[in-house]
């Protein structure tokens, strides 16, 4: 069968059929990570506490000791990105 994820949000279950797993983003209790697989690669979407997508298709991620931005690798860029998708600092993954 097809596995779907569900989370309790505001007292009711919200289903996320596009993700194989959803976890809390460490260090930021109000953010979630939804993971999914494309071929042999896993990608992650960063979600707010209600399940809305903030950032899509993260290959890698990490905390940055801030609640305003995170470390992320998206596409061929990596660096620090705000939760609304603006790069504060980035460089090519090929550097």
C-alpha cells in the first residue's frame, strides 16, 4: 500500500500524501520537515507548523542558531537562506 503521513494540527489530523515521513525541525519547534524520494535521492520540504511549504526540495539542511534562517542545499546552491526563500549567503555546490 501507499504510505501517507498525518500530523495533529490544531486538534485534527492533517494528511500529507506527498511525504514518506514528517519530523520536527530540530532547534525550531514550530517547523517541520517532510521527506520524499525521487529516484535514489531523498529531498525535504521545510513546512511551517500548519503544514504550509516554506522551502522546497532541500538536499541538505541544518540549523544556523537563528529562528530567521537555516543552512540549506537547494539545487546547485548551498548557504544560509531565510524562511521565505531569500539567500543571505550562498555558493555553488561545485566550489
